[in-house]
C-alpha cells in the first residue's frame, strides 16, 4: 500500500500536472475558452519540466512543441 504522506515532491508534481491536464481536456470538451487553453498550457509546461527532471528527451520534445502551440492563444487571451 502506498503511504501518500511519504511521497517525494516530484510524485505530487507529476500527479498535479496530470490532474490539470485532465481538467484542461474537460474544459475543452465543453468549449470553455480561454480557460481550457490556460490549463493545457500550464500542464504541458509542467510536463516539459518533469521531462527535464526525468531526462526523457522524447517527452520533452513533445511537451515543448505542444506548449509552443498553446502560447499564441495564451498571449491573445491576455491582450
């Protein structure tokens, strides 16, 4: 059985960004814009950081490209 309170911070980071990604997908399915873009941008950026920590460069490449794709709508929603 997993002792949830003794997990390292990277465990919580990984599951937090996964939850944010799922919320972003749900928001997208209900066409809630631009909040969905923000959730997806933050979660993919988080996964890019996680990929750096894991030294998984294929995951880093995918997450970086996706984050860049979400960047223009994020900037547009600010302006």
